[in-house]
C-alpha cells in the first residue's frame, strides 16, 4: 500500500470528525432566508443531507440523527419561521382549524428557495441529495419533493406522514423513501404512516418501512435501519 495515500486517508477521516457545525450569521440568513446550522462535507460535490425539524423545534434538534449520516457528507438543518405557542419554531400554525394545504405549499416554496440559496452561498454541487424530516418536518419534506420543487434522490419520513398533492405532479426524479413510525404514537397515528406507504407504493415508489413499539419518536430499531438505509443510499456498493 502507498503509505502516503494511507496517511492522507486517515488524516482526512480525522479532520472530518473535527469539523464543527457552523451557525448561520445574520448576513448569511439574509441571503438564505432561514436560520440554519451547517456542517461542511469533504468537497463541493459531496452528498448533502437536509434535516427538517418538526413542530416547536429548532435548527439544533435534528442533529441527534447525525451519527446515522456517513462521514464526508454536507449536512444542513434549517429552522422554521413561525414562533410556536409550545415554544420553538414551526413551519405552519397547527392551532388554526381546517386545511393546511395553502400553508404547506407556502412553507415548501420557502424551503426550496432557502436550499437553493444555500447551495449558491457555499458553492455546493452535491451528487446526491437526501432529506430527513421528523413529524411536521416530514410532511414538509415530502411536500417539497412530490410538488416537484426539489429533486431529492431519497427522503426519510420519521414519525410523520407523507404529503401527496391532490393533483399528480410530473416528477423528473422519483426518490426512494424510508419511513419509520411508532405503533404507540399518539401524536400521529401509525395508520396515517401506513396509508402513506401504501399510496407511495401504488405510485411505484420504492419504500422501506420500519415500525416498532415506541411513541412519537424514532426508536433503536428505526435508528439502526435509518443508518443502514443512508449508507446504502449515499454510499452504494461500487460496481466492478
């Protein structure tokens, strides 16, 4: 083995572990449109993982899933723009009765614009784009995807459900979807996640579904499956 190559490999792995998350500045937020936390990847073309938090969350709460993400990826977590009565921030007002469709579409456009601006700000050209959404964030992430606003290669719907537009949208790219839900979830019933999985599979979408006996969270089984799914999605086996 080339000792020089081996040394550089281990140095690069060490440096990647030492990379800290960058908290957006006021000037960056004026460009991007949302507050965010960003962890740079190995190079501008490295895969990008977008984290989308749920109701009453913030840009920091989704980093619990960082350990499941392969090294070398860019990771960004955006913060929602509406102050929530429960504390934290939300993508739309859950206290308003009736349909949330208009608010979901508004938030979807906001997230798309911010993501595009962030790519330009840092000069990123990721070869693979993956999204992880929790609860309300999973609804927003699936809306952005199936409205055709952002071409994700894959998305993870965690303790949430899939938003599909009432009118079918022609997508240039059909993403792979991972769904993890708790059978004891009292916030979002498991039946809602299951019906979303069925609807996606009926559309020909490849879905991996994991269900376990936990409440409104991702348990050990779901986290382990998510890590394996991310590895196979972001780091597919090399071809001969």
